[in-house]
C-alpha cells in the first residue's frame, strides 16, 4: 500500500495550523491528494432555552459558525498554495465524530490533532481523536497540540510487543518507513510481552527482518522500563534519540458509549511529544 489519499481534520483550534502543515508535508512527500474536512457542529442548547431564543439569535449562531469555517478554509488554501499538493476542501454539517469517522474510511490515512485540555470545547471534541482511532478502521496520524515538527518520519520508532495490533500498525506504516533515514523496532520489557515465542531469541529481530525484506533498514532493540510506565519509556527514548514519529497499535474498546483505552494508548494520547501513527 502507498499513501495516495490523505484526510486532515481541521478546526479553529490553536494547533490546527501545525496540523495542516504536517499534512501538507506528508502529502508532498508521498505525492498524495490531501482533503481537509471541517465539521459544522450544532451548539448543544437545552430545548427549554432554545424555545426562548429568537430566530435572529439562532441564525447569528449559525452565521458565526460558518464564518469560523471560512477562516480555516482561507488558511488551508493559503498554506496549500505554497506547495504543489493537490487539495480539496469539505465543509459538512453533522456530528463531529460520526462525520470524520465516516469520511476517514475512504482514505489511506487521517491526520488528527491531539486533544488540547485548554482547547475550544465544541460538541464531540471530548471524543476526539479516540473515537476515530477505535471506530474508523483506518490508520490515523495524531499531531501533538504543542510544538512544531520540521520533519515527520525521518527517524521512526516502532513499538513492538508481539501483539496483533502492534503487527498491524507496523505493516500499515510501511509506506511511511520506506522513505525514512532510520527505523528502530523497540521492545520494552520483552519478557513481559505476548509470550517469548513472539519475540524470538532476539527481541524485535524478526520484525526488523520482515521490514528489511520491504527494503527498509530497521534496527532491532529492546530495553527495560526500569520502573517507568511503558508510555513514559517510549516517550523518554523518543526524546533522547531525536525520534520524529512513533508507530504503535492503539489498544481499547467501546463499552456502551464510553471509550476504554489501554494504559499505554491513553498515556500516549495524553502526553505525546512527537506525532504518533496508530491503528486499531
């Protein structure tokens, strides 16, 4: 598989510009088409309050939402104009999660933003990007809400624990790894993984060999967490080794309407410092 069709979710958050920049860089690198999607969500107004509001007030809210979308569209258009990337703009009314999730299924990759605890609170924002990761069935690239990222995917860290989701994430990230300068396959506390046989005699070596057969020069490594959580261990390793992309499986499930994330996945979504490629 190659990355030829990329979707980026855009909004009025402070981190959106960096998300657009990252998506454009990725699209340019892979000669891919980039589609931006902005979702016009309806404000949640209790019925008894809405009944007391005039048509003029309600219309003013609709107009303000459309004006906010136009600002983001102008920003996206201006940034794309400085590149050779083929782009498309979509502005759609609907539920935030359901709309992005549905569209994501038609793309090779969806670029999302990490939830910003101080960000704009719009209906559905509290469920992003978790729900898209768990329900879309497609890989996602999540960009941290803080920081700038000059490169994405030049030095890649893949988190390997011998599990189905880790294998799925690594294989779906192969298009990103093909152009990388360095790829590391890292097992954290491999003796605690999904059985010794999944790691082989040398942890991560078999997966590195698999990637080598795809023309990817991958280095196998493993380390002990030393009392840290697996999430902190990965982030610490990434910081110490100038990693600019982490590849990992996204663990979790839905329980009624609640999303229950695995510990490492939840930690990474909350504390990521570099872009993270995830699949579920």
